């Protein structure tokens, strides 16, 4: 709760909950969630799953699709519209960032957007930077609780994103 108070004032923090299976780690999170439920905040839960350990950004992609209500049966134009609405809310340059986010979510893009021609490493770097910027902008609106469950099953791209976020968290209203 002390760390949460600091987060609300603009200094982020990290809390590790570590222990054997079944000792109550999730119960601790739920108890914390109950204590802050009446305060303005955004609660994001990224669930790592062993089956997807080799799928780049899986927990992030899964959460974005869920939060933006992007369904498998949505038309590509509907998916792009949902991306545009989300990025417009945070004042992102759509021409620059829609191709990055659409690529991450495997959504084909159409005019007025153009595919970006980057090496896989530069694409990954731009994607991670965009995701960091997006989280920080979200935290500017509301303090952000960033929960990554079962991090031991996270893929390397998600771990890189998490590591970079932890390096920047002290300047944002984010509790990881």
C-alpha cells in the first residue's frame, strides 16, 4: 500500500510476489485489488501461459485484443477502427503507429496506412518502444496496476518489454 501511495503521486514501483504453487499469491493480488477498488486506476493483467512461451508478446497481444474488444470474427476494417480509436484517445500519430500495432496484432493494413519496411530487430525495438509509450500515456490518465502472472512462462520479447518498463517505472504512475 505504501508503494501504491507513491505511484499515485507519480513515482512508480515494482512488487514481486514469489512463492510455491498454491501458497496464495493470487489471493494477495485479489486482496490488494479489493483495497484499491474504489480509487481511480487501471488494472491490467498479463497472463503468461506455458504453451505460448515461444510466441512473441503473447500476453500483451492477448490483453490488447481483450481490452479493445477485437474479436477473431471482426472484419479487418473493424479491427483497424478499434486501433484508431484507442490510439486517437492517447494522441498517437496514427500513420506512424497503426502499422506497428497492426503488425503486432497480425491485422492487415490498408490505405491510408502503409506497411513499414524494417528488419525484424528494428520492428521489435519499435514495437517495444510503442508499447512502453502507450502504457505511460495510460498511466498519465489513471494510475496503472500492471500485473504479469506466471512470468516464468513469458517469452523473450515480453520479458524485454517488462525489463525496460521496470527501468522507466520510477517516472510513471505504474505499479508493476
